[in-house]
């Protein structure tokens, strides 16, 4: 389909407000953060990305804090790992490994079916499906008969092989069963290892409902994506839910044709933007928040730079001597603008939130930023169950921040 003329023109400032307003930031810290509010925030983002890095806290805990403030982590754990009645989230491949609202389970069945057919499988999983079908079948039968199990519970001594890049054949087979939707994560152990069970034992009837068609499911995901991003390019929408390129292009074209999406000429964008028909382009959003690298706002670095003029890269895998800002750096947004970066670590042994480095963005005033940043760091410390904040005084802004901490 050829789009002759964008339906609306949007300024760069409006695009930024739309992107932030869609993400569920709630400035009202006075209200209790209930499970209902937690789920509302997650539904607005579509999912919470999961990551094993635990230098601060598990990544999926932070986006809710960034949007709602201090809350009880046990509430999110129950929504994630509770019984069938309590559980409102399931783990699957959304953006990456993600916690996704159970009501969206049907929207991912096409991806599970693709995996079951071997579509898109990478080397080691493709090999285990082809070379060890009896292993895959045996693991599924074992879970169906005896209940929840982790891959390590099934591994035999000496099963690991360099052929699997450190994964045993058993773990690889389990990952295939998970990816294809034949098993689901019932919980994660302290080592962050998944324990698997049959989906119907975990989310009940939701796992047994008739699948949504591939095209309808992808259109629904795109609707969720544009609602979560406010305004987005086709590539933004494709990447948010990791949709196949050909499918994403076809679905977006169909939705424009049907009037489910409007096209927009966005200031500074090389590609057309898309938004929901009833979106108010003049909405305002000026949140102040700390964000982890795995926050939905930060997922796509090109989009972050395009919308916020903020260049951000994760430096976890960069050698220490080559890092520019630090190991686990959280951007700090003040009134809708990225103004600083802080390299944070939870020192659980001493009960302290360590600010290992802090950097002020060019053009920002330390006196305007430091006080509010310290307030947010104090709030984060309380959220993590720590007793205070310690700032390592290194560069000039870190020295200034440390002084504010002592004031």
C-alpha cells in the first residue's frame, strides 16, 4: 500500500510527550501502590523485560518503581508467580524474555506455533530438534507425568558439551519446549533458573482457549505497541514485539487502510510515524524518573536518540577501562528530559546504595539536577530495602552530588 499523504503533522516536542504519556508514568506518589495499579502500569507498557543482571535489582522490578514509586515487590512476585487465581503475568519471548499479561497469551500463540515448526530456530535448538527428538518428547512426558522440573534436575553427570556453547542437550530441549509454548515457567529459582510445567497447570483456561489467527494477533500486538509508544515508526512497532519484518509491514499497511492507525509526519523523522486515531497530539507528559537499561523507554537506542536526543549504550560488556559512564548506568529523566546518568550498585552486605559514578548531561545545571536526583536515589534505596546512599566523589558532578547527600 502506498500512503499518499500523512494524516497529521507532529512536532518533535509533541512526539516526546506522546512517547512519555503512553508509558504510564504516574506522578501521584500519595496513593498506595496496589496490585491493580501495578497491573495497569504493566498493561500500558505491554510487558516487563527480564534480565539476569542483579547488580542493582532484577530488571523487571524497576519499570514499575520508575512509574509508580515505592511498592511492595512481593505484590509483583505474586502477580508473576502466584497460583492460577493470583497470577496475572506469564513469562515468554515478548520484546526479549518478558513478563506478559495473561490476557495477551493468545497473541503469542502464532510465535509458539512457528517455533514448534522449527521456524526461526537458531543452531543449537534446531540441532536438538533434529538430532534428539526422543529427548524432547521424553522431557515433555516427564513433566506431564511428574510435574514441575528444571533442566538441571534432569541433567545427568557429564551431559554438558562445548557443542552446545555451555548448554547441555537437556537445557536446549527445554528451551525449545518453552519457546514453542509446550511448557511454561512456573517459577524461577534464586539462581534465576526456570522451573517448568505445563501451561494449563499455570494459567488455567487461558492456555486452552482457541488460538487467535496470526494476522489478528499481530494486529492486536501492533495496537498495543502504538498505544505503549504514543507515536512510532513501522520499525519501532516491529521491534517492540519482535515481529517478523514482512508481517509487520503487511499488518501496518492493513491497519492504515482500515483506519486503525493514522500516519503522521513527525518533525525530524525520516520515516512516517503511526498513532492511534483518537490520540491527542497535544497531551503533555513531564515525568521525573530513574530508568534501568531494560526499561521499555530505553529498549531501542535509535528511538531514544531520535525522540530524546539522548545517546545511550549499555556498557556491561565493555572492558572496565573502556567504559565511558560505568557498568550499570541508569539515565535520570527530569521533567521529561534526560539530564544525568548514575552508575549504581546495591551493596547488600552493608545495606547501602552505591553511586559509583554520576555524570551531568551537557547543557544541564548541577544545582537544578542534584537535589531531585538525590531525592530519587533515596527513594530507590528505600524501595530496595537499603538504609542509605553513598556517592563516590570522582568527577565534578559526583563531588557536587556527594555534597548534596551530606547536606
